[in-house]
């Protein structure tokens, strides 16, 4: 699944590919060919297919930035990727990571806050989809809503 985040202070965006398989990433690429190079796409697929242990990866070309995360519940992997993301965003703008690291600390904290909301929304969406699939919590019976059955 893909979630997008605008980062207004640095005029860029990041696409999060969450628990995506190769087919979902192929679909993402098909929709984003103008933003993601074929080389970038192939690199993502190679990482996913060749390295089963890859917890995540951060790419910085095309769609501005792209973060792949294999398992949304692996917080240490996401912390790792957000560190890379923060670093590359600032480096791309000529902001060095030094002892005076307030830009790094601010952006990294902001990205973590945004990630917590994305994770919350993603998990809710997955729970709702599972409930719809299993039929629990649904107000529909035999393809008709309760309202239509009255």
C-alpha cells in the first residue's frame, strides 16, 4: 500500500510503500513513470526480491523520496529509514549534519510524528478491510444494505 506525505518546509514529498509486494510496486511504477526512473524501480524490486531480510529502504530520486517498509510493526526499521530520509532531504538542500543539528532534529521529529499518524491510519484501514472481507461489522446482507431491505 502507498501513502504520500508532503513536506512543505522543504518543498518535497515522500511516498511510503508499506508492506508492498513486487506486484504492488509494479503498479506504483506504472502510475509514477514520470516521477520514478526505470532504474529506481528496478532497484526497489531487486531489494525486495533479493533481500528477504531487508526491513526497509530509502530511495531519493524521481518521486522526490521513496521509503519502502516491509513490516509496519518493525519500529526499529522505520526509525532507521526515517534517519536516512531526514539525512538525504537535508543533504539535497545543502544542509550539512553538524553539531548544530537543529534542522536535522526538527525534520526527524516531524517525520516521526507524521509516520505515527500514517501507521495509525494504515492499521485502521487494514482492520476495516479485514472486517469487510470477513463480513463482520458489515451492514450489508446479500448485496443489499439494511436501508434497501426495509
